[in-house]
């Protein structure tokens, strides 16, 4: 039973992919993705392994949506926001970067303030099914 949050996290990431696909069909994304999936690899900025829960990239590889998904029992903390921003810095070839966050229970005030500055999209569960 202790693995339920991890299992739900994987399902949550799949729902996030489906959300992006739906938004493509509605023409409500900043570009048409060529590929959507999880990214795991070496981040030269932090000199360590890193990941992006869901990443959508265009065919020419110069635009991407970076998405962090959190199915936790509390609002997403600012550290998760910073982690995704740091992950994006490893993609120097991507000129247009869009930040999307999905949280089961909302966001802390620091995230809301920073997202407003950065133009990041903050989504909650209900938004995924609209």
C-alpha cells in the first residue's frame, strides 16, 4: 500500500500526456508537438541525472513544453518548481520553453507568484478533464 503514490504518479503522468494531446487537437498549445514523453538523462547544468515528467517537443527541436506532475498529499512546494526550471536549462538548443505544472492539491504562494512572472501554466486535476 505504501507504493500507491508512486503508482498514481505514473498514472498522473499518463493523464498529463493525454491532456496535451487533447489540447493539440483543440489547437490550444503554443506549437504542435512532434513527440510527447518522459525525459531521463544527464543534465549538464547540475552535472547529474535528471528527469522531466512529461516533455513535448516540436519537430525542429527548438520548442518544448516541460511538465512537472505531482500527485501528493500537499500543495506543490517551490522546490519542485525550481527543479523543473533547472532541468530546462540543460536543453540549450530549445529556444522557446514553456513550463506546465500539474498538482493534485494546488500550489504554494511562492509558486503562484513565480508562475505569474514566468508565464508558467498551473493546472489542477479538474483542469485535466475540461
